[in-house]
C-alpha cells in the first residue's frame, strides 16, 4: 500500500490482510494468481511472507536489490524475502534480541532457496571485518556440504532436503556475522538403501563417483559407473541431466577445505561413503542349514569379515540396517564437525537469527511413520505460531492502550497432546508396543491405539468410525484430524521404523573400526549401557521439544512457501494444488487471526506523512503532536468511530476498505495536488521569466547610454558603463601583459582609459626592464654598453647599422699572439685593448696595404707585421669620420700641424661599427662624424685630399682623374 510502488507492484493486494473478502479462499487464490502471473511471487499476510516458487530466475536477487531493501521500512517496498530478512536484522540490532525465521512448505516449494537467499543477503549487506570474512565464508559454504550429504533427487524436487535444518547465525554487537550453529532433524536414512523409481540416493555418492580422482576411487575400490552399485541404481536415474555431479564435487571439495576438514577426516569420511556402496552390493545365498553365505567376498574385503547365522532375508535386513545406521550417524558427525568450524570462540555477547528450513505438512496417498513425524512437527510449529502471533498481537494492543478483544482461534494443543503426552500419547503407545515382550505387530499397535485414544475427538480408525469410515480408512490405518485437515496413516512399518534396530554384534564391529569417525559414531559406552536407546519417535519428540525451547525465546518471522505446480514449470499456476497448500500451511487461519483485530496499523508519523495532503489542517505541515494530527486528519476525512482506534503511538484501522478509501483519496488528491503544484510552479516560472527580461532590458539600456557618454567625465549617465568597462579592461589586461622587454604588444584601451593604460604600460615595462637587468651578467652589460654607444653614433645615420645590431661585438679581432713582439715592444702602453685587421690607403697613390689597427688606452697604432707604421696619441686625435654608406671606410684625423704625423689614417675595416665604437670608448669623447657625399682629409701638413662616397653596381675604391679617392659601395 505504501512507498513509491510502480503500477506493476500494485497488482492485487500486497498484503492479504487488505483483502476485503478475507475469509474467502477463492479471493485468496485469486490474489495469489494475479500476482504470480506478473512474476510477483511474494505477498504478505501482515508480517508473514507468502512465497510462490517461480521455477525460473526472476532477476530479483541482485546486489542492487539487496541494497534497495537495506534499512528500509518493511512496508515501504514491494514484499520480498530481503525485506523480511532485513526487518529481522534491524530489529535484532536495535533491540539486541534474538530472532528466528521459520520457512515451511512442501517439498519443492522453495524453502531451501529462501534460506539461501537470506544467508546471501546477510553475507552481502551486513558489516564485515577482514578477520571475520572466514566466519562468513564458512557459514555460506556449510550449505553445499550439507546439501551433498543430506539432499537427493526426488520426484518432487531435484534437490530435495531429506532432513530438517535449523541454523543459528550469530552476530556480534556491531551486527557482524561471527559464527553459527546447525541442528539437523530426522535425516531420511531409508533412502540410503532404497529409492523409488525416478529418485536417487543422497547426492554425495554420485558426486564422489563422477568427480573423484581415478586414484582416489581406486583406493576406495570404487568404479566410476553408479549403475554398478545397487544402492545407487534402484531408482533408474543415477545420471540425472539436471544435476552436474562432477561440478558439484568440486564445489563440495572446495567447501571442505574452507570449513576445516583435515585430509584424515576426508579419508575416513569417504571411506565410509565407499563402504556403504560396497555393503549394498553384498548378496547372500542360502546354505544347507538355511543360513546365509556370501558367495562373492570381493566386496567384503573392503569392509570386514561377516560370518553370521541368519537367513538370507534377515542378513539383507541386517546389511541395510547397518548401511542406514552408518550413514545416519555419519551425517550427524558431519553436522557436528561443521559446527566446530562455525563456532565463535570469543565469548562476548551475541545475538542470533535462526533459520528453520523444515518440511511442511505432508499428505500423500499413503502416509507412513515419516509423515506422522513430519506432521507432528508441523502441529508443534503451528502451536508456536498461533501463540506467538496472538501474543504479539495482544501485547501490541495492550501496549498501545487499545481495548482488547479476545481473538477466537483453534488451539491445536489438543492434537499435540494426542501425539506426545507421556504414557497416553501415540508415541508412548508405540514405544510400549516396541518394547513389550511377546509378538508385537503393526496390527497390535493399531488395536492398542483404538483402546487407549479411541475416544479422542481427533483420532479415528475404520473400526471406530463404523460404516461412515469404511470408504476413507483402511483396516491397518488410523486417521488424525490435524489443525490443517485429516490425514490417514498406515501403521505398516511403524514399529520397525520406530525401533530402528541394529544387531548388537554389528554395533560391536563398528565400535572397533579403524575408521575414527565410525568409532566416534558408535561408542562402546552404548553397548555397555543396559538402558534401551530411545526410539526414533521419542528422540524426535525430544529434539522437537528442544527446538521449541530454542524458538520460544526468540522473535518470530514466517515464510510460507508454495509450490505452484507438480511439474516444476515456470508460470504454471495449478489452482487445485495451491488450494491444498493454502489449507495445509494454515494460511487462511493465519489471515483470519490477523484480521480478527485490526487490519492495518501504522505509526502516527508514517500515517501522517503519507496522508497529510488530505486535510487542510495538516497540509503542508502539521506542527503539533503527530497523534493529534492523525486525529484531525481522520475526523476531517470522515472515519466513523467503529472504523479505527488511536493507540499511544499508532493508529489501528479495522477494515481494509477504510484504508483503501483513504488510499484512493490520496491518489486523487495527489493528482490534484500535482496539477495545482504544476500550475503554481508554471506561474512562478513565468513571473521569473518576465522579471528576468525586464532586468535585462534595463541593463542593456543603461549600457547603451553609458557607451554614448563614454568619453565624458564620470557622471550618472556613464558611471556604471565606465566602471564596467574599466573593470573589464583591467581583468582582461591580466591575460595580455607583455612577457618580456622585447614584446611590444599591449591591449588596446578604451578611450577613457588611455592615460591609465599608458601609466600601466610604463610600469609594466619598467618592471620588465628591471627584471631583465637583474638577470644580465657584468660581461654582457659591458657589451651592451658598447652597443648603446654604437647606437648613439650610428643609429639612423649609417647604412648597415640596423643589420649590425644583432652581431655581437668581439673583445678583439686579433690575438695578442698575432702581433709581432717587436711591435708590442714599441707600443708604449702595456695592454692592447682592441685589435682589428684593416686596409690602409696611403696618401700618394692610395695604395692599399694589409695592416692592423691596434688600440691601447692611450693611442691608436697602425701596424704591419713587425713595425708600427703610425701612432696616433689620443691627445692628438682630432676626430673620426665614416661615410653614411656601407663601405667600411674610416678616417682617423690627426692634427694638420703635427709634423710627426704623415697625415690622417685612411682605413677600411670589415667591422667598422665595432672598431669605431671601441675607439670612441677609449678616447672617451664623441669624436665621430658620419658624413654624406664626401670628406676632406689631411695628407700631410698643409695638404688635403678628398674622398667621395657614392653607391654603384660594384664595390670599389679608386683614384679618379681629379686625384680624388672614390669609394663605391654596393
Ligand atoms: N525463489 C526462487 N527463484 C527461482 N527458483 C526457485 C526459487 N525457489 C525455488 N526455486 C526452484 O525450485 C527448486 C526447489 O526449491 P527448494 O529446493 O528450495 O525447495 P524446498 O522447499 O527446499 O524442497 P525440499 O523440501 O524438497 O528440500 C529449486 O531447486 C529451484 O530450482
């Protein structure tokens, strides 16, 4: 009814309690069918879960499904076994109490699957520590081992559990699964020696033969073919296609290693399994005295020597009894051994959830001792259920302060007593008959029953029933009127099965076996004891009574499994079969009990939260106590006083129709509300849109106005715009500042920001320069100073200057070693500052000679290989001339009156910019003139020459007819 369910989840009712026709079995079946057709296999009766076996994978057990159900209110989501498991777990964690989940149903209804799903749910969703993973794995892996030894293929179920199982999962206070304990009930031993047509023995026999290593089988004296063994082949289906024995063997072997079985354990265990198979193959022949002999002792050597004065029939009986006893007790040993590995040695407080996977009510055409025990077990569990359910129901009414109305139900204690009462009950009578001296038979047992319990209202025989019973009850039968209906039992085999006798000397042999498991199973003390061992019936009664003791102290949850058809087909819903199970599972009775009080109850908070929109006082919020809110709400929607009751924390609604009406109103109001909300929301959106547009228009208008007045002084018309533009420009500038001194780019500023931009640009440049300067070495700085000087002299004046910029100046163009030592001697100053090869033109014929220009701190020398040709003291230097063209010519002028000198030095140098700059820096004066056209120079005192500069197709220097020096550059 609640939660965010999809339409699919709402097929029929999710809780039978909400069925209006709750007494109608037809309505019950209808609801089940409707849901089953939609693959909705789970339905609740209150907190009881009804599950119909889908016989197909439905994809509803994924990890995401587990996560979905984790920690969610039980009724919030569609019914699921996970919801039930989670609910028990949450309650256990919060209230620190113990729980059990009882899973019942007939063979093949899905009990074992349900219990596995619950175990997996806990394994995945419970918190876990690394050290406790082993405990979790052991809990999970105990299953395949128990199934191998305790399950078999039957006509009803290919993997039928042939024993009842109760498993405690122990949790520590953090809710981590830390250990477990298993109790098994009534393993079907008869299957070891006999199987019906189409059925098999326990899986483990076939798994061993199919999957065991060849060596292993050889050491056990076994062949791979199961047909060779009488105990495996009577059902004629040893090789069942739906079962993969070989794979299962691997799973079981792996599980054994995880749950602590040693090599020796396994050797002994499989030794027993093999012995049982060999035992089954022993045949007996009659000898002359009518005693049994064993014609083929091949098998015997694998077991022991048997010499026995019995008839062949009795021998075969003894053989089978031995096989059954050995297997049955080994199974018990196995369960104990698994328990040792599941035990949690830490003795801090634990809480438990018990899983009880037990046979449901069985009603066959022929019902024997087994059905009698199983149905007795179900009577006991039904009693527990009724008591616990009613108790819980009535406790809840009391706790909530609701007027309590006694609920009428059938108390089946009377049937339990009929079966189990000491000295008076059927089991006691059977035991008496088993031990009394003299010939006791199944018939004498029946007569005794008639005599002792014949007047009981729930007991009937053919003789007691008179003519009425003739059709229904046979002469060797008795009938019990169980809570779930009549069942007729045939007394044949009751005595033998109840006695379950094993010849004493066989027990003796087994006590002395080399196999340590057998020695544990057959204790010498048992032989020595003079007391008769309890019969099967009494043992079962005692174990049931212990089970009930375990269960009574725990909080119950129930799962009732239903088998939809007898042919294991998906989607087939067999009405007849299902009605039968509804009856025997006591579902109608359970529903009636649940409905006797109030159909529906919910905490005030939850109820209010869901339905508050139905009343203006509680919508959208109720601020008072929730109980008062609920009262206001139900009064407003018109609940009559007989329809509900208000408890301390919950509202109780008597009839489903009241709740349905409320739910319908809620659905309707939800639509209305949705429409209203939608309209309201659209209005809000539209208003928002209008406001947004209006705002945008205003912004744009102000922006345009600002733009128009952008160049005016700051004022109301442009302030916003300018602030915006300024901010925008500055923010943008961040990404466009030049990265180095040579980068001349700059973000163009808006008109209003030109000044600021210039200032910023200056700052930025200074900053870059400073940064650059800091990174410059002394050597490089000196070179750059020279370049600066060169720039002052030549920039914009002489051709080729720009190209020279990126050619670094050298410290000297000749090595000191290249200058003749004699020359060096003649040079007065100690150090040559700079030297460069030059061509010197003489004054007469302007002849060109290879020379070097050598500069010291005081003078310039023109030298040849070994001689100083001319020395010009800087003090006498009058100036330096170059042309504006790219001819490399330079003239060092000397004083015209200086008679020591031969006139000005006319030189041509490849590195004219460099040489002139070095000279100027040494002279420390601006002495250079860059001339255009021509220049005058002194040839000697009182005599002058002219040099004319121009450009031409070919570079050359020559004396023209006027005696002038012509310098042509390219
Ligand atoms: N929830 C489920 N989803 C899919 N298949 C299922 C489900 N439950 C049961 N089955 C199918 O039905 C078969 C029988 O189920 P299961 O063995 O649990 O029955 P059971 O009630 O334990 O029978 P028995 O009393 O004979 O042991 C399973 O092997 C499986 O194929």
